[in-house]
């Protein structure tokens, strides 16, 4: 019993990732980006010189940059990239309100 058709004519890594993404309904890179954000946030919070707002903003910004590349390659939907834009904005406002530099 085969649930999904095998990939055909895969000559590049992006084609293979696109096939995996189609099998998982675009959730592969969404999970990768979410995991990356959490790992970056926790590792930045471990540094005592970082405030929570600074760590959140930096993590969201780095994940936003990666999500833009993933969107250009059509690995994630636009609405998911928009979430990272929103979270980066929230982090910037949080830093402004807190007075973090």
C-alpha cells in the first residue's frame, strides 16, 4: 500500500524538499522554522546580558530572514511568513516600550 506517489524526475535538492513539503502539506519548513525560533530564543535567553525583549526580537528577526528565503523557494505559505513579520514587529515594539538598546 502506497500513500504517496514516489518523486519523479528529482534532479535538485529543492525539488526533493518541494516533494516532501507537498507530502506534509507545507508543514515541514513551518516546523523547522518554529523549532529554530525556539532554539534561538532559549540560547539567547541563556546570555545574562540579554533581556527577554531583546532575545525575542533577535530570534524573531533571524527566523523572519530565513522564512523570506523559504517563501522565495515556495517552501512555506505567505501567511506563515507574515506571522514572522508580525512577531518581529511585536518584538520591536516591546523593545521600544522597555527602552532596550
